[in-house]
């Protein structure tokens, strides 16, 4: 038996107070998510039906469904991932595993940080100039997805680089001492241990890509186009732009419609991410260190 | 082996996307004016049943956006709520495009007021003093109007962003060519936004297309001169040109339209197409009888 001194108990009280305070602050973070989700479910839920998910918009986009926008967003996200993930992961591997600490590497790092800070509407203008006009892709899925890919590259690069660097250096040294080359080490040891972090980057990218409106507005998304895209050179409708136009530009839209679109958009991102999330959980459970 | 498999999957998906690039249907690119965008959408929607081989892709963004796209050659039909300026036509020509103008309807530009605003009519000179640079009118009491719920009776002047055709046309028709807008106006990015803001702001005055009218706002009766009889905005008064701020709505093509684009434009100008624009709250090009 020993009693706490006055000093100790004061410190303990202070710690308890801090703990509760920080816990409340963390709890506050959940609040917006809860409010958004319940509002969407409450207000948008009644709009969801089979016809809404798999029909074309009708009667001046005030009725009917959102299928072309839904399919369009899947195309945009898929094509953007196709470009940004290989490019971003390769760049991150170079920066983390090969690059020497010199002015060139520092310049690249600075460029990545700056790229992340560029507003999305500026990316949109860049996309119009570079992909729509100069490379002559026209307003198309390809141009829009490339714009989105460039915009989200920093996310993939930073997430991948962080997760590569989280793999203990001793793993690499052990591998090299067995006579493995740098590339063999990266492929067999570093990458498999970093996959879960890379997937986090991909999740962030999917969410951002699906939700962005400005970069696709002038590069590939249409206000109205009730046909499914057939190739990357087609234009398409997209959920984010559809949500924007029915809430700001189309008169006579029933209240529950925009909320329904938002609900489907969030659900879609969640479903697209659930694959990565499941894989991440699997990897975490099987992690050996 | 994860990386190899990923690469394979990526290449396959890429090949599938790219190989499907042969198109069976004709895509008509239609972009521009926010005033026209909902009519353009209605036309595109109705045209699906007229010619299923044609897909019309409609985008908004403002008349300026449509004209820029025409100049860059990325659009088949540019919607505008103002005529192209000579400077823009010259620029288009220098880039090898040949803009051809088609009038597809008329729009009454309505001055919207809050429903508690007791004002019935406004004259063009009064509007010029409200919207024009160095204009004297900044307070509703200067017009002997008192709005319940409007603090200080100070006007909230709502305008549009400067690449909007409504912005350009209103300046032309109300302020005159040389005069600029007053500083400190609220510049909204869509026709619908203007009406929504006016709906919720007792002090507000704003202009937007007739098609965006709701039962919650008041439409001002417009007189050409102080003391002259005023005319209410409507499809009829826009059509007979008695309403002072009615404007033509255009579609521009690159050269005389041919093929599917010509068919589409002809259908827009037919009675069927013109009944659609009328139903949306705009005046048709010719008198049509619609059911």
C-alpha cells in the first residue's frame, strides 16, 4: 500500500482532464460525418429506387434516374487510377529507394508539394490547354481523367513514399546482405510490406476523384448526355457535376433529388473503396511484425 | 508477383477501353449559355426519340464558354444569349472557324424583386441609376419605396459573372454601350442563383431569364422611359417585342450546318422544337400553336 503524494494526484487529475478534453475534440470529428450521413439518408433516402439508379434523367432532369452519371463517374475514376497509380507508385519508389539527397530530389519534392497546393480549377484550365486542345483529345473521358490523375498524383506519391519509408531499414539491409539487388529487395521485401499504405493513398484518390467537379467540367463532363460512354474518347455525365447542376441551374428539381444523388455518390465511393479496405484488413491481420 | 499481375490487369483494362473507340452514333457537342442550357437539355432529351442515332451532349458555363469552345473548334453548336462580338468572330476566323449565327428563340430578361417589395414598375433610366457606374440610387427610399424586413432600405444589387450573356445584354440594353456596372454588385454564377438570392433577400433586386421565374418572387413591370406605360415580361410581350429588355437567343455553328447537325437545327426551329422552348418560358422564333 502506498498513497499518492499531493503532487502526484494533481498531475493525475490534470492528465485525466486533458484526456477527456482531447477525447471530446476527437468526438467532435465524428459529428460532421454523422450529421452529413443522417441528413443524406433522411432527405435523400426517399429518392432512391431502382428507376433512380438505373434510369435516364427525364423531364428536364427533374425526374427519372442518374444511370449515365453513375457509369460516367466509374469510367472517370477507373481511367484516372490507370494513369495515376502506376505513375505515382513508380515516382514514390524512385524517391524513397533510389534518389540521392541532392538538389534534383529536393526540386522534385518541392514540385510535388506545390502540385498538391494547386487549386482544382487551375488544374481544370491546365487540362483544357494540355489535353483537350494541345493533345487534341477533345472534351472526353480521357482528357478529364488525365486532369484528375495529375491532380491526385501528389496524394498517391506522398502516401506511397510514407508507407515505403515505414518499412524498417533493417529489412533492406538484411536483404542486401543476402546478395539481393536493390530492385529484388524492393519487389520482394519493401513493396509487399508497404501495400497497405499504398492502398490508403488509392482510397484517398478514389474519393477525391469521384467528388471533384471543377476539373471535369470543361474537360469531359456534360450537363446532359443520356447515353453511356463507349470509349475514353466519349464525353460523359458525372455524379459530381450532375449534383452541381441540379442544385444550382435546373429549375423545378424536387428537394429530395440532389440529396439522393449525394447519397449515391457517397455510397459509390464507399463501395469502390471497400475492396481496398478489405485488402488492407487482410494484410494487417497477416502482418508478421 | 503482385506487381506483375497488376501490370497485366492494367494493360488489359487499357486495351479494352481503347479498342472500343469505334463509334456507331453521331455525337453533337452543344455548349454555352446558362440561360439556354435548360432548353438545350430539353431539346436533347426530346431528340432521343426523333433520331436515336444522335447523342447530343449539353454543357453550360455561360455564353463566353460556348464562344471560346467554338473558337477552339471543340463544339458543334455554341449556345449564346448575346451575339458574338466582331473581335470574337475575327479570332474564330483566324483559327480557321467560320461562325454562322442562328436565332433559336427570344428571352425576356426579367428584373426580379422580393415578393414583399411594394414596387410595381421600374423604368430603364431608374435601372441604369441602380446598376450603372456612378449611379445615384443605392437605397430603396430614393425611389420612395419601403420594403418591410429590409434593414436600412439599402439595395442588394444582384448581377451576373462577366462571361454571362445576360450580363453583357443587360448592360447593352439598360446601361448603354459605354457605361460599366457599379462596383459592389453581387455577381452570381447562374441564372437560377439570382432568383434564389432575390427570393430570400427583401432588399434585393436582380436580373435573370423569364424561364427562371418562381411563384416566390415578384416580376417588375418595365417602362422604357420615366412615366411611360410599363410592360410586364411574358412570352407574348417578348415575342411581339413590346417588352423593352427581350433579346434573341442564338446557336452558332462552324460554317453552314450539314448532315446530322443540320437535321437537329432544323428540328429545333420546327414547330415541335419551338413548342419546347415555349414550354420552358422563352419566346419562340415564330408563332406556334402547341398543345
